[in-house]
C-alpha cells in the first residue's frame, strides 16, 4: 500500500484538486451565495412536482426554515453540496454498472461478492485507504461516501432490468428495435421504480455518512454533531442531528415521489380530489330552496296526482 501511494499519490492528489476546484467548491459557493428564500421556493416547487400535494410541499419548506432558525443554514448548504456531489457520482457509476451487470452473467458473478464486501465492512474501514490516498479534506469524505452508498444502486438497477417482462422484451425485438432502443425505450422505463428506489437508498446512505465523514475534515452538519459528542454539548449535537433528520425526510419523500410513475401520480392526485369533493355535504333541499317556482309546480303536480288517485279509488 505504501509503494502504491508513492507511485500514484500525485495522480490522486491532482484528481482531488480538480474535483474540489471545478465541482465541489463552485456548487457550495453557489448554494451559500443564493438567498435562503430562493432555495426554499425551489425546494417547495420540487416537492410539489414530486408529490403533487401542496400541503406537504409547504411543510417541507417550514422544516427547512426551522433549520435556518437554528442558525445552521450555512452548514446545511455545505452538507447539501457534499451530498449532491456524492450522489451524482454514485448514480453516474452505479446505473451503468447495474446495466452491464444485468447483461453479463460473468460480470455479475464477479461483481456481487465485491458488493457484498462493500456492504459488510464497517463504514469506518473505508476511511483508512481513502486517507492514505487523498489525505484529509472533503474529497476523501466524498469518495468514502461513494464506496459506502454505491452497492444498493447497482443491485437494484440490475434487479429492475432483469425483472422486466420477457414478453415485452420479445415484442420489442420483434418490431426490430436495436439493443440501445430496447434499453432506453423499454427496459429503463419499466425498471424505473426499482432504479429510483436504488437512488433513494444511495442518497440516504450518503446522508448517513455525514457524521462519519466529518472525522476526516468534512464540514457541515456532521461537524457540529461530532463537536457536540466531543464536548458533551447535548444541545449543539441535538440541533445538528435534528437538521440531518429533517434533510433526510425531505430528500426521501421527494425521491419516493419521483420514483412513482407519472400515471400513478396523476391517478393519486385525482383520487385525492375525488375524496375531497365527496366530503362536501350535499343538501337535497338546495334545489327547491333556490327555485321556489319549481317547488310550487312540483307540489301542484303531486297534489293533482293525489286527486287523480282519489277519484280513481272512488
């Protein structure tokens, strides 16, 4: 390991500098420079688009506003930038690997034991080789997060594509689709719920690494949790922990909303509207109250019918 670091340490250092300079630092600077009300509006719009429920979107905005009331808005933006970069890199690696695994039995046999090891090892173990290659800072925290959060996305992408109905695949091939068209237009849309579930799990696991990554120089909410543990400051650690939980809830519900099919989301919204309309009380006497002339005609008609029945009976 030491000889490997001596040979390739400069290359890893250059990669770390490029990732910091061109990806993480600009994103973090943009999030911290943006006004909080703009970010809150953006989160509310994304939440409404994902769930189609205005009340839930407003509730998420209030939860994030509460984090700002704690005085943790800057560290929230640092944590969000770190998590967004780690999630994007995990998705860009995990989805293609899952697609290749679903198409190659040999690659699947080779990759599954590696994923088992990645999921079995304690998260602290990932910090040791990353520290030796990259040192302290945000980049090793991102890479340790990627190693920890990548396996569920690969597994669920592979599972979703392999469980696509074989008759649908055969019908698409019968119409002369190429392998790329079959993947993009048939398999990926049908495997979308499974892939989105993998992205959801990857995001949650990346967020769970926030506190552990703070041990190797990562800034953000995990730093306050670690400082609260070290100094026995229960209030400081509790505030940062609540902020992490709120961020996890918001991201989880948004990703679950996008995991549903558009038709399913539209049907759910229509059912909610129908339930809301069914709860409105319907008065039978409203029509007669609104039209007294029609009620008089109706009463006269009923009286005439009663008299006719009486004459008939006589």
